[in-house]
């Protein structure tokens, strides 16, 4: 009985994850991946499932229930010392918990392929399927990423229209901080 209980504690968990590419037509992949896999492993599964080379920069972003972007977890440690956050340092078991079953993923910052990553099920590994696995695939990845429109907040009416300045010296730099606050 003791060995049975020990086996249950050491069993891997499998995450079933739905990957949805942010494009006009539905492009979805469902995968199964071990909980002890890293975010770098998940990155590799995503690039393979969608037919990308995997050679471009990418990041995961923690998110909440409303898909609001949080902390970035980049593919590589970009620090000089080598102690910054990177995908290889995070296990799926540590990232996905009771309060967090969603991530945002961006691949190739020049093209801006954006994905929602959502856990749809968590099951105990029964050694019946090879991991990671592609479980479901629908939709065709477009040839190029859709154009992303980034809209800034409206600038206060107090700030002059820069196009109407005939001379750069006409702008009141001394008052700029007051106008912006």
C-alpha cells in the first residue's frame, strides 16, 4: 500500500492546453504536455504545432482571467549575469495553478504572432500517450501575421499640434511637464 501511495505522489500531471492564434479565421491547436515540462518546452511545441521555425524571439506573459497582460517571461535570459527570468526556469506545474490557467504568447516580435494559451484539462499521466502530443488541429496559419493596431489614449487638448509648429523653437518646453501632468 505504501508503494502505491508513493507512486501516486510521483506521477506526472498532464496539461491539456488549447492554443489559439490571434487571426481572423479560427486557427486552434490542442496539445497534451507534461506538467514537469518547462515553458521553453511549451514554446517548442507551439512553434512545431503551428509550423514556425522556432528561431525567432518569443515571450510568454502571465495573465489574469480577463486576459490582461502581466509579467513577461522571455525565451532567453537577456541579463549580463545570467540570473534573469527565462522560459527554461519555469515548469508548467509552477506557472499553472488554481488561480492561473492562462498565458499570452508572442512569437517573432517583428511579425507579432499572438496566441492565447489556456489549460482546458489536467489529468494524471497514465503512460498511454507520448508527450508532448498534438491532440487536435483546425485552421490554416496565414502566410503573414495580421497587422496589429495599437491605439494610444487621446492627448489632452492643451498640447499643441506638432504639425502646426512652424519652428521647433515655438514649442514651450518649460511648460511641457505641467501640461502632461
